[in-house]
C-alpha cells in the first residue's frame, strides 16, 4: 500500500469508530520538529479540531486533561527507541487516546503501544529523510478532510506527488553553494538560525541538532517574526546568521529580517525555497506547507559540507548514546 492510501485508510478506520476532537503531536528533538509542518497545517485550516504539539517528556509529566478517547496522538522517533516518546505512547493509551507512530525500525519499542504504525525511510537519499515529515503531514491532511472537509485536498495530494523528487533535485543542486557556505562559516563559534511559517521548527532542529548536537557549535534559534522583539539587538557586522527563507504567505516576515541583516552587514547565509522553484511546482493554495521539505533537504547538504570543512563528522558525539542521562 502506498503512503497516501495507507494514511487515508488509517484515518478512515479511526473516524469510523470514534469522534475525533483533538490531535496531539509528540516527539523529541528533530522528530518533534518533523511533526511541526502537520501541526502548522492544522492550525491554519482546522475550524473545530484542537491541535497540540509537545516535546515528549512534557507530555508525560504534564499531560493535558483534554487527552481522552476523542484524541489522536501522532508520535515519531527515527529509531523508535527514544525513551520519552515510547513512554508518551503508553501515557496516551492510558488516557484512552488512539496512537499513530512513525519510525523507520520495524517492531521498535515505539510500536508497542501504537494502534497504527507507519514505517518511513531515511538513509537512502535526501528525499527519504523527509518521509517522516511527509507522512505526518499526510495524516493531518486526511484528518482534516475526513473530519471537517478541506477544499484544497486534491492540490495537497498533487503536491505530495511532486515534492520528494523536487527536494531530492534541490539537494543535489545545492552542493556548490553548500561548499561555499562551509568555507565561510567553518570557524564560527556561534551561529544564529531563524525562519517562519511551517519552516519555523526546521530552524529549531537545524540549530539544536545540526549545529549544537552534531557540530558542537553554539547556536540560537528564534522565529523570524520575533527577530525585532529582542534578538536583533545582537546584529552587527559579521555576526553569523542563517535565514531559512519561505516562499508563500510568510515570505514578507523573512524578507523584513533579511533587510535588517543586510543593513548592518551581518554575515548572512540565505537558503531560499524560491531559488529551488518551489512555487513553480506547487499550487499557491498549499505552497506554504511544502517549504520545509525543500529547505530541510538543501540544508542537510549545507550541514554535511560544514562537517567536512570542520573535520567533525555529523555522527560524532560526546554524551548522546554514551552516558546515562
């Protein structure tokens, strides 16, 4: 069964036997961020569904009282063994929720308390690294369409049919720019990353995972719309910023931030979905939700090249998986 039919049938079975009022997205680190485009999509389009997004341990220790038999919890863990997310599934089940889990490992611990499991790829190429994000967004689209109805449903499905190839092609074409970025930024002690819209948590995961976890570079992240409400005070000549720039409704927010960075000659790297032809392939009504796909794929290449230039592999760790914590 292909992913579109799989998501459709899962949601059809759920809404056929229960009323769905609440959708909760739960994960940790990059997996939490991978769920954000789906959360953003529902925030933008749902009129009745209640939408929440939690890091797993907060969900576990401060479980919302609204989680009950009318709740669908969608959880994700790349390897399916993140203890906090595994526990979140058990907490959700104890509250009567229906659990859908996303992982790449068959029969991983995450699957134990899941009512439904969708397995995704990751290591095969840049496009498969997006499958977790894509399947979660697809589940959100099906939930909205089957519970409330969604007027741009067909345009979303058309976009899904195109986005993985586009993201792969975008990543492959970004190598030269990524090498130049790596040489410019390889000696920086701190790098700030920002974005907006559905890409907001791509900036977050790029900061906390690709920079801090995988490169041991101090990094800060904030919404581009919040830039002028505090963070812009640290802007000066040659202060390093990465701006993940969206095509669509929130582009004006990103453009405003870029204008200020340029005004004071900050050391700025822009990864712009427009440069990779997103709006030439995806209908404007659904364009916003696919920015994270292209930008994630492209910035992965940037992170790879940075790791090569710094001679610091993306897999290198001091604490993660090595200590009890």
